[in-house]
C-alpha cells in the first residue's frame, strides 16, 4: 500500500484549494470558508532576481587561502516557508554554481566553444572549485595556474556562473542564470618586482620613462606614475591635461610616461611608478619602483633614424571623458636635419587630419605642437583601427587601437500576458561593443528554435547596439515562465586586451485564458489497490488520500465522479463532508484538489475521477480503485474419506469446494499426482495462505 494511507473508519472528505471557489459536495455537507489575503497579482513575476552577480572577469592571486566569489538572488513571490541565507525576501531561492569548460579554435580567429558543463561540486576539495552552499563558490588555493589555461591558446579555460531556482506555480522549479565569469589565476605575485627606466633627452626634448615588471605581468596591472622630491621626500601623482601638457601618460600596452619639453626644473625630481592588482573592488597587490633620476643631454644636430617600426596593440574602454594617447617621438627631430619635416598620422592607410592645438575640441590633436604623439578625445566606436605615425617619410609607429564598451541588456520589465494559443514577441536591446553573441534561455535552458513556431531575428541598429526578437506562435502552457536574453563578447588571441564580457536580462511570460492542465497527481500510480475488511469482523479498511493539481486561467470548476456517476459518488457521503477555500497567489493559477477516501464495500471501488473545467477546456485526474479482500476466509468442513490407489499407478485426488470471502470468490483446489507403493497410507491436507494468516 502507498505510505500515505492510514487505517480509519469509513469517511469521505474533500479539500479544494482555489481562488474564490466554493464547492458544495452534498446537501448534508458543512461548508467552512477561510480567506487568507495576498498582495500578489497576475502581473507579479515569480522568477528570482539577482542582487549580486559574478564579475565578467576575475583574477585569482592567492596562494594561501581559497578565493570566494558571491552570488545573491531573491524572489518577489510571497514567502511560503522560512527564509534562507540566499534570499533576502520572498520565497527561498536555491543557488547553485555551474562551470563551463572552453576550447579555442585558433583556425577560426580563436573563437571559443563549450566542451563540458556541469554543476560545481559541494565540499569537493580535490577539484578547482567548491560550491559552499551559501550562494558562494570557492576557487581553491591548491589549484595550479596552468590548470586555468587552455593548452593551445593559453587563454582562460573556465567560465563560472550561478543558477537561481525557486518553486514555480506548478511545483516545478523556475530557473534563471546569472551573467558569466571568466577565471584566471596568477600566484607568483610575491616574486614581482617593478622597475622604471628613463631615457634622458636634451633641453626641449622628450624624456621617456617606461615601467616594467619581472615577471612580465603588465597585462594585469594598473600603473600610476609619480614625481618624487628628494628634498622634502614627497611624491606627486602625474596626469595628462589638455591645458598642462607637461606630462603624457600612455597606458594599456605602453605603461610609459613622457616628460615633454624637458628643462632644468624637471631634472630636480626623480620618477617612479606603482603597479597594483585588484580583485573586484579589493586591491590585492602593490609594488613600487625605485625613483629614477633624469638629466639633460647635449643638443644633437641630427635625428636618429629608427631601424625598426614599433608595433603595438592597445585597447581602451569607451566612456564619457575618455582621452586616448598614442605615442610618436623621434629623438633629435627638432635638429637641423629635421627642419622642414613634420609628424603626420594615418588611419587605416588614409591621411588623418590632426589639430596642432592640444586643447582643441576636435577629436584628433597633437599632444603638444612640437611633439608627434596623438591625442584622441572622446573616441567613438568608429575611431578604432590601425594608426601609423611618420616623421617626414620615416615610419615610426604602427598602433592597432581596439575600443570596447561594457555590454548591457534590457528586456521588458513587466511580464508579458498572452492568451493561450496566442503569439509571444519578446524584444531584447543590447548596448556595448563588440557583441559576439545574443542568445535566449527559457527556464535556464537554451530556447530550441525550429524556424517555424519559435523564431529568433537579430538586427544591428547601430555600431554599438544590437537587437534580438524572440517570437513564439500558438503559445501553450510549456511556453510560460522566465525568458533570459544573454549577450557575450568572447576573448580572442588576436585581441586579448579587449576583455571578455557578459550580461543578461530576464522577463516573464504568463499564459492567460488557458484551459485546465493536469500538472501532478499523487499517488502517481493510476491503479490503486484498496484494502476491504472481511465479513467476519476482520481489520478495518484503509483510507486513501488522492491529490490532483491543475493549472488554468481562469481557475476551473471541479466535479468528482465515481464510475462516471456523480450521484453514485454522492451516495457514499454518509457523514458530513467539509470543503474550504483559501486565497493563494493569483499568479500561480493553480488549484489543488485532495480527496480522502475510506471504502468499506466493493461498491465503493471503481474509477474515481476529478474533472476540472473552465470556458476554454477540460482536464481530468483519474484513479482506478480495485478491491483487495482481507482474511479471514471461511471453508466449509468436509468429511474424511478413504481413497484406494492402484500399485504403480499415479494417485490423483480432486476436490472442489466453494471458499467464501467477503467478495464471494469460489476457488477450486486440485492435488498434485503422487506415486504410491503397496501398504502406504497418506494423509492429504490443503492449506491456503494470505497476508492476514493461514486457513486450512
């Protein structure tokens, strides 16, 4: 028997949980109504909402302790039980971490693809990651740096993200995913040393100070330049200004300081730099170089023609007020041999018009009138490209400038309510550049686009904006739930200085005017044995609890029948039945029906059916109840008989007697053939056993 059964006397009670529904089971039934107010509405989303997501990139540097990254989410659904550590309000949210293992195709520009994905193990100290169970993941200190890199490309091999789940309207989980985090690890920071080298220049020339680290980790570090006064031992941070063009700072691939139009005042100071590394908002490492002096060199009458062209790739994030400096300087360019020659710039092979006024509002201007370095003010996406600098006919610099902006995603803030059988259209606006991928998830799984019923169209409205539309025709119940639009920028070997980025936005679809659907029934078996008592005062009957869960909009009317007859079902209401309703979240669109059934006679068995019906359709929940008789069984005694057997012949005795039970079942018993010998006497006995005992 199912474990939810218990032994009681014959009773029948029906409990129906619905919104505004009163079900009277019989004229003799007693009706009790209990209202529990709820503030939710049909337009309230029930999907989890992230309040903290992992960053797009994360650099691990610790060698002594695990590094912890948090993810937090909450639900707007009213609480149904006590809260949890991963939810600040509403229904408890279950957070689990997942990982993706990446592989890069170097023959296709280094494009990545996912070769493995799974949940992060909990309490597994032998792996690289550990789900701590409180919404956070630990990146284990014991993991080696090389474990985080793909062998062929030396690019990051793992992406992490968290999955938030909350119980949905039909009892199943509603799942959403956070943005994704690319993980890198560098643990040799304690060996890093910073060094600043300055190349002196004649009066009016340019002193170039470049900062290096050993080992070379300039791709990870932030560099800040200082001027050190040996007299009062104070340090002043140096910055570039449109109106004070004494210093030019070149970042992201250069890490250099240019002291422009150097004079005697400049040689009174020493120059140093500080390199720092951050994990999120926390600074985890700093190192300062020793202050380096500079001096004035004799004025040269010739310029030094370079033997090679300096080639550099640099990347900058587009933001308001951004100024990008691209260096170009030739020692001795101001000498006699340099007379009549000028600095010039080209972009993508075409001449570039550059203002000679440093504080000009034009996009392109020289850093200083007698210096060839280029200043780009408030660059736009179109300003990315290959820049070359020449002095006269001498090519000096070849710079590839990559520009990018952070990705943001926006979907409709309010749930989309669609009639059953109608069409769904969800728009996703993506801002940022570059955008390599826009994809859709439904309840944590990729949307299966078939090109007919479910389609995705993409359009690029501008250089820094993407647009995607998901359309679903003939919407059904399975199309209900959370939808997420994901946008990603991949990491490529050819442009590693452009960082990986990921963003997502969640919206929700609610199906309206929906016919009833059966989403769950308990017990799940449709054929249920019902234990009946015997006619001789055997054990009492067992009661069954049968539950059906429907979802519909609007909520359905309920009808319960036995073998197709409502009147037959009503006959068994020998005692008062109680029905009550309570107001649950309207956004659940759910109705639970529970029937407590305690049969005593075979007539109480058959097909028990719960029917849910509204103006748009009908759904049923069925249980087939069949009787199982309990002992004792009664046998009419019969007289003893003496039977004679013939030697060397098989003895066979047949006996047919009615075996009476509460179900009136007749059983025939036939003995097995027994070989006999002269003089043998046999006492034959039949016995029938059942779960309740044995009857001879």
